[in-house]
């Protein structure tokens, strides 16, 4: 029978172990704040690196409604001319609301249609643009899909230029994307595209007036991206809604040199159109509060590497050969957007010795930067010079030079 002292010791140990376990669970839970989001899928992304900073079902494939139009716009800016006169087809006229109300045979400047597309989200304008730039909606959709792959979005499939729900009958593919892909497309539009300045000018315009080419009809567009007026950090964005997609939004914010993109899919249905603004504010605040740029570059110096059977600087068979090495194509700084929980590890690998002959600029190692175990940057270590091989013929010539000067 255990004594009172023994029982007390046992209970103390049990409570200590339970306390440690609870403390570890609390600490683990604190490493990532869980947000209560309405969206079925959501992503907060660092626009510069493409890194997902926060995700909720980030790779779930879903319809994206009129957020599609950011791709339509950027392609038109990159491959079309602002002064192109786009003629309206019967198919464009047949588009459902929301639409500009174009008439078959009318002509419009491509640039004017882009304001109609992005400010008012007009579905008929999207088709006129697609036909003017791609020749047909089908050809333009192929351009959209190719651009998506070029950007690195492999879970996205475009069928329409306006985002209306669509399906390819023979394959069953639907017009769809993921929150991660959509955030990446927006990041391309505002940071990487050669037409990024034009994209931002259009999407940030509050109102716009234009006419058809003949000047017979006048049009006025207001920007329906209400988020531009909700946060001073708001940079750009596009709303979307269809019965299948629900309310969607993709946007960008900028603060203290940081650019974030946010994508929200299936973020409520009527009468919950304000859900997307709640989610957008939460994710924007999360990014601005938790992430700051930090220079993770670490200076490295390297010893010369011995070269077996090489000809040294003294040009004698007894001189030990070696070759200096340098870090090639490197920056003096490596800024990266990090939170307090992020961990950076720098690993250096370099050959201990080489065998002659050794050519100049031969890669002999690397310096690699890992963020939370994932490789984010790699620099090659290369030889800074060449070393010839000490061959039998070279030794014979060396001996001849000594005895027959």
C-alpha cells in the first residue's frame, strides 16, 4: 500500500505532465492565428514572392465569376492597342446583364471598353474585347489559359472572358480557378505585367465617360469596387457574382513597401454581399500586422579549393594547386516578407577538393536559403579562374626547360 507521500508525488508528476502538454498545445496554437472567414476558399499572398501567407482551402477548384475580368483586362493591355476600333458582334449583344448595352455593328475604342469592363463589370464589353484581341472568344480563352500557365496557375481553366458560369460539354471542365491561383493572377497584374501601370490606372479610376467611335452614344461608368474607399491601403480589385460562384473578390493592398493580394471565392450568397468586405479587411489587417520585410542575406567567404594533379601558380610540379571560388550572380541584400514565427536557415555546400583540369566559372557548390524548410533562394558557388592539369607531357617540358634553358 502506497504511503501518502508516494501518492502525493505521483499526483504531482501527473499534473506536471498535463500542464506541459497543455502549455505546448497553447504555444502551438499561437503560432498561427485562425481567422473566422465567410469565404469557402481564401488566400492572402505576398505579391512579390507569390508565397501564401494565409490560406483557407487555397487549392479548392471553384467558379470565380467576374473576377475573371482581371485576366481579360491584362491580356487586352498586353496584346491589344488602346486605339483599336472593336466592332460589336451579334454574340456580344446577346450577353446577359450586367452589360453596357452595345448594338451590333457599333465600334468602340478598346481602351474605353476596358473601363466599362473593370468599373461596371459589363459582360458584353468583355466579349467585344475578347473578339477584338483574340479574333474569337474561343481563341481569347486559349490565350487566357496560356497566360495562366505562364504565371504558374495550373488549377485554373478559362472558358469565357466575362466569368459567366460555363462548362465544356465533351470534357466536363468548368470555368474555374482556386483562391491561390486567383491571388497569383492579381499579383501578376499589379507587380509583374509590363502593363501593370495601365491596369492600375483603369482599376483605380472612380468614374469614366466615353462614346462610341461615331460619337452617337454617350456612356458613364462608376467604379463598383467599394473596397477602394474602405482602406487607404487599397490598391486594386475586382468583384464578381454568379448563382454558382456566389460573391467573389480579388484585391490588392500596399503598405510600407509591402504588396499583398487577397482572393475570396464563394464568399456568401444573397443577401450577404458584405461578407467579402469583412473577409478582405480581416486578411488585409492580418498581413499588415504580422509580416515585415527582413534582410535574410548572410555574407559568406570561401577558402581556395585544393586541386589534385593541378599546375600551381609557381608553375612547378611541387607547387600545390588551388583555385579561388566566388558566389556568382548574388545580391548584397535579400529582403523577404516574414512573420515572427518564420524560420530562415542558410546552408552552404562546397567541394572539399577538385581534380584538374578545372575550367573557369565551374559550379562547385551553393548557398541555399530555406524558409520554414522550403527552398526560396539558391546561389551558385563557382571557380574564379582555371587550373591546368599536370600531365606527363607538361612535366617533360618542365624538365627540358630546367636543363636546357
